[in-house]
């Protein structure tokens, strides 16, 4: 039987245990021979590695586990690489979120200036990863969860079109599962139609098995005050309830389609700022919760020498990425949201724009479904947001301050060029040595 070599880039992440558990559950289609955890943080990945070694010793002792900080070792001979890097770690995420808030602007990991700052740190790292993949694993499949996914996919389109990479986001699947539960139907019994960009889109239809579009009925119920039904998951818990509740507010304003929750940051900036604390953002919360509990559990298991009673949870996040591998390896094609160059799928949006639409993942990669026309409102938002994403990549690749300023000015969360400039200048200081150097190619 063929066995596989798989590397997790960013193996020291708190998501690693869940992903490894999902991989182990997929043993029938993805029997592993070797699992490599690669991370730039030797201490973190050593702690995580201790846990993963025990997990595999208990459930798949035939698998060789390697923990390393060396890309050549981690990439050579690999079949699959899961990328989940966070350049600068959570402490820099905290600054990404806090600095815009000090200027009265949304402070969020992937949306607005926070996402921009994160992108400018991640782009140099992704370029190094791409170059080494080309050298050591040019035929491997890369499945990327790293954020900001839309901007990194844009970078990949420009720099590494020869390398096979799927840009995955678990938010659409989580929301689709909540919509299915609210409808009282199995997710597998529904077919969804989605259009947008990553963390920026809408569901236009939800088809039941009999061909009926059940979205209008669901919309009426949500607008009538019924709440989305929630299940417990990493990204469906008490912290996330306001986000899921605000979905109904967005729907109330723009009832045509069901919105991705991330649109709240673009439509309700003042409200999001009012609900945030510039000294304690989501990053701080994650550092005080998930970071602490996951690593404490890893340490506890290592000290006990056993994972027998470990409760590090599996969830949608790990299962979803493994579902993609299953489809790539010849399982049933996976109908899901994909992030791919538009190439005419959405009318009126540039061909090269990375769009998020439904498509099929199968042995030959990704095929996106054509969407066709979208109304002015959604299309204009997509075009503007994509221009912001492209300018962000160009600012990084061309070391251009003026393109960075254009990008931030174009982002809907930023009210003016003056505010864009003030935030940009603060972000440059905070990211010294981590960002490409931006040449002052305009006056002032
Ligand atoms: C969802 C999104 C991810 C994002 C995550 C943030 O899963 O799809 O792209 O990284 O939420 O979650 P956190 O708990 O770190 O705020
Ligand atoms: Mn995402």
C-alpha cells in the first residue's frame, strides 16, 4: 500500500493536535509513513512535537515523526505540506489589532490595516517557503490555511504558478454547517452557491436535494428574529456569538444574500471599534486561552508519558483540510469553496482576481464553478477589495510606500487617506525588521 510523507509548516501551532487527529482518522485514504513538524520557533515545536510523538506512538506507531526548524529537511520527499504559518506570532497579531484601534479603525487579524500588516510580514516568509518548495518538493501538494489567505493566494498566483497550492478557509464550511443545522438538514444534503473573496462574500442559493432553493425561507426566518443554531467548535463558542448574531444585522441591511460573518468589519466599523478594547484584542484573548490550554495540555501529556486521557479536540478545522486530501487522492470529488483566479467565473471582476466560489476538488486539482453576473453592490465591493489585495502584494514586492498607502486608503475599513497614512506610519515602526522596507516614493 502506498504510504505518504506529510509536513505541517507552522507545526508549533495550537491547531496541530486537531489536524493530526483528523489525519489519523483518515488512515484508510491517507496512510502516513512520515510526519514532519516544521516551525521557526524551536521551543514551541518541541513542546508540540512531544505531544504529537505520543499521539502517534499510541495510534500509528509505524509513522516516523520528525520535528525540525530546517526547511530542506522538512520539504524533501514530501507528498503533502499543510501550511499554517503566523509570521510574527500572536504578539505581532496583537499589535496588528491594537494599532488601527488607536486610530479609531477596526483592529482585526485579516480585515483592514491589521490584515495588511499581517500580509506584509507573511509575504517574505511565503516567498522563502515557495522558493524552497520549488527546490525540494516541486511536485507536492500544498494546502494552505495561513492568513490573510486572499493576499497570500494573490502572491502565489504571481510568484509560484508552477507549484500546486490550495488556499483553504474554514469559515464558509463552518457557516454552511450552521445554516444546515438551522434548516434542520444534513450539510451533505444541501448544495451551496457562494460568491466573493476570502473573508468577504455571500451565499446566493442553498439548494435542497429536490432542487428547491431553501435560502429564501431561511432568510425570512432569520429576518423574523430566529437565531442561527450553533454547535460547539473552536470557532463557534461564546466568544463568537456576537459575530454570528451580527450576521442577521448584515442580512437585515442587505437581504439579497446571506453574508459571510467577516463582512461585519466592513459594514459596521464604528460598532466593531466601540466593542473592542485597544489594550486587549482578540489576539490577547487567544494568548490567554487557546495558547495556554493547548500547550499546558501538551506539557501535561508529555510529563505523564501518555495521551490516553487527552481531550485536545478534533473539529471542523482539521477534518476540512483532510477532506481536501481525500479528494486529491481519488476519493469522491469535494464540492466546497475554493480560492482561485477568477478567469471569468464572476462577471465584471478582473480575470486575475482571487475569488472565493464553489468548485470541485478532485485528483486533478480545482475547478471553480461559473457564477456569472452579480449585482452592482457586491461586484463593486469585490473589485475594490481585490484592488486593495493586489496593491498590498505590489507594495511588498516593489517596496513601495505609495502602493501601501493606496492599498490602505482603498480598504473600506479606513475612512480617509490621512488616517491611512497615520496607521501606515505606526505599522512601519512596529514592524521594523519584519516587513519589506517601504521606500518613501511620495513627498512628506
Ligand atoms: C476562522 C477563520 C480563520 C481565522 C480564525 C481566527 O477560522 O476562517 O481564517 O484565522 O477564524 O480565529 P481566532 O480564534 O484565532 O481568532
Ligand atoms: Mn479563514
